[in-house]
């Protein structure tokens, strides 16, 4: 019935082809060079129906960085004076003028008002149109584009035009230069931080000391003797001088984002028993299930691959008696099998009780969830989630850690900028958002780009990661001790040979091709370039054409990681077996736990959460342990070396809890 009604409406609309002749059109977007992996095909048939989405320009987004620095810069008189949800909404909502101007243009062009749908917050306008109708409206030609390596098809145009008087009100339109996918991907989900593990032991006790202890270890307590190759919670506390937790302010739970992987209760209990006996058996996270997600699986389930187990192990072992909140996203028909890497964080952001419903918020031409990229609910397939998309159902925790991501080049720039804006709005309200930097050095995982995970026709260009490229999150890289070291030694950049495609398993770092360096980072990055003696050629532009550039990285891009923490040889259980685990996936929940503990100390003296910590940490690098050894190799190079000060391998360094606590307690 709905399809029939739609066809009738479009048929009636097609009778009128009137276009105001006095309107001056201007070029709004143009594709300067075809994407290397998409082949332009036939023009879309004139009676094909296209879902047109018009993203209305948000107000004051250009001031978002300034607003955030006011409440995050430790020298600001407004430090810590976070905004309310309503204040954020009122500041960034699109103007009524924009909504009405665009609507009037559509109606004057023959699009009946009854066909135009707009969100409650009026952030976007949408309607279905015949292809010939859309081409007339936008002075464009729509073509099919086929992926060179698969059967995927997208629809888009090389350029389109808008009336001059409404151009300022429109971010961009899809389908357009950003092509709309019409076929879902079908590969297994991947993450930029792909947790790796070495061979398993029958029990932890049989593999306590698989190699000779370093001579200096004899002076250490028994639980710290083997930290060079068996990292445990006791080792982590000793490395970073983290005290035993003794506070649990109500509501100060640490949030963990999980996608496509599920924890097993029995694995957590085995970990507590062996490595964190101060955590009672049966201690599990607070469920915040999103869009049909499951709360845990059997230990032998194929959906238990270790990511969730390790994140929860790390957090509870450092935070207990404080709680952990689990943001588990999407039913397991979508996750991990169907939507590959392209739907990261959208349904999660939908579910947060943010400044406005992310389900309908528009920026950079992206509105809500893209049905060609994101899950569609209700999911009527057998076993699918049959409820509605969850919007604004959870209040975000003060600190949230996510060990997931992917190459920024895999996602449209608008898709990433829109999410980055949302992270900015969360930070403006006092939330700390942390992401693992990734695990393949200056590249990405094998096949993400070239066969070696790098960009360009020869696989030589560095492949930066998302969301670590967003300037409003804290990117966390991985570090490690060598087997001959103890907790009293300095760590190095995490770099290990785990075999196969993980033979170069190294913490990720580099410079974004989408986002510029934020103000809080510029001095540190400039000093790095002055002292690093880099010999790689570079380019200085955004959204670079990787098919023609001669450089390896974008010297103007946002640098990452910001900080680091241990990411190697962590002992934990999966499917009842004890493994050594590696990855910046370990580092992000570790650093997030440190911030949660510092929030506890601030709450105890009547202060608020630390919020967005990057400006404070870049202004006070002395509260971190500088890492000066190791590299993050990739793309046929040694990558970037850790040197004195900030570097794109270890960031500013690892936590020094007493110094961080003293600094953040001294702030308002």
C-alpha cells in the first residue's frame, strides 16, 4: 500500500515540470576526480526512485571548538563550566530561516509540501523523487557506480547545483557527490584496534614464568616479578602508581562500547579468580543494550572473541567497587556479520540522551542512520530485533571507552565529521570519550586500502584511523615492557610479531587527511617536526588524491595518539583458556579507568568530572611518563619513532596517577 501511494504521489508530481526561470543556480559540490575503486556506469533510468536527503546547515558549528576550549582549557576562567543538554541543542540547531527557505524552494520547484518530511528538530528535509525529477531540481546527471572489486553499486553524480539564495542553508545533498549505497556489505566486522593474542596455556598457573626472570626482579614482590611478559592488574597498578580503588560515587560508572563481540560471564569470573581476587565472583557490567543486542554469551560462542572480555576485565580490576556500564550495540544479525566496518557508533550515538536526537540530527549531508550503511530497525528477519530504533534512551557516563575504529578513508568525510561534531557536543557537556588508536602502525589492517593496509597505487601512503583523527576525542596508543624489564623500567612503543597478517602488530599513529590539527596540539606537533628529523615526503592538504600525491602523510592533519598505556602481554581468559593479549584495545579502557578514578577523587571534594582532558594534558605533559623508545612501522617504513615530547607513536606518554591526580584536583 505504501509503495502504491508513493508511486501515485510521484506520478501526480511528475505532471508539473515547472521551474522558476528567474532563479540563479550555482555549483554546490563537484567530484574533482573519480574514486579509484568505483567505475562510473549507466545513467540512472529516469523513472527510478531516489531517496533525496537535504542536510540543513547547523548553526554555530564553526564556534564549537571555541566553546569547548572555554570549558576544557585549564587556563580558562570558564574551565569545568560544562553546558547542559538544552544549551547545546539551542546553540547548534538549524535556524527556522534555513528550514523555510529550502522548503519554499522545493515547493516552487514542483515538490508538493506533503511529500517533504522533516525531523522534529528540523535538522533535515527528505523526500522521494523520480531520477528525472531530481536531475531537474539539482541540474545534475545521476549514474550508477560499480565497485571495481565487488558487486556493490552506488548512485551519485559528478556535480550538482543549488539556487544561490539557499546555498548557505544547505550542507550537502545525497545522493550527490557522496554516492548512496544500494547494496549492503557482507564481510565480517573489522576494527582498527584488532585485539591479538598469543598461544594459550591450559591454566594460568602452568605458564606463570615461561622464561627466566630478569635479575632485578628478585627484589620485587612475587606478583610483580614477571611483569615483563605477564601483565596483570597488579603490574598495571605498579607501572602507573594506581592505588586500590575505595570509592564508588553513584552514577560514576565507566562506559564501555562493544560491537559484534560479546563477553562471557565464566571468562570474567576466571579472570577475577586468577588475577583480580578483590573483585567478587559474579561482578558483571550494568547492561545498556541497544537495538536488540545480547547481554553476554556462552564462553564457547563464536561471538566471544575476547574484545568485550578484556575491556571488562581491565576496567573492573582497576575500578572495583565502582561499576562498569556496557553499551552493547545491535542485534547479532547485523553484528558482527553483515555491515562490516561502516556503521561504527551511529546506533550508539542514537541511543544516548544527547543534546538533540542524533537519530534525526543532520550535518555534512548525513542525517540519522544511513540505511545503505547502518542497520535498519525493525529488523524483520528471523532472529532480528523487531523493536524501533532506540533514540535518546541512555544518559552517557562521564567516561566512555571504545576499542573500535577503522581507516578514515573507508568512510565519507561528512559521515566522520558529523560524528566528530557529536563527540564535541558530548565533551562540551563534560564527558570524556576515549578511543584505541589502532594496531597496524602507520597503516591499517591487511586489505584495508592496499594489500598491506596502506593507501595509494603502490601501497606507500600512510592510512590514518578514525575516530582517533577526531580532535574532540582522546586517542590512546599502546606501549609495552620487554621480557627482560620490570615495572621499574621505562616502556616502549607496543610492537610485536604475532604472525600472519599481524606480523607487524604495532600501535597506530599518524596524521589525519580529514581533520586539521587542533589548537591545543599545534605547539607539540610543531616541536615534533622540528626535532624528529623525518625524511618521508609529505603533503599539506585535506582529502588528498592518494592516486597522484607524492607524499606519505598530511603534515597539516590532526596528530594521534594523544596518550598511551600498556597494550601487550595482558593475561586474561577467553573460552576458559588463558591467553597473552596485545593491542591498543587494552590501552583505551586502562586510560579510561584512570580518568574514572580521578573523577572519583574530584567528586569526593565537591568538584565535577574532568571532561575533555586533551587541552589540560597537552598543557601539562609532565604528568605523563614520556615514551622515547620504539616505532610504529608500516607501509614499507619504520613509521614514526617515539622521541622526547609528543610523537605520533606514543602521544604524550602513559599515566602517572599521582601527578595526574594532583593536577586535576588543583583545577576548578
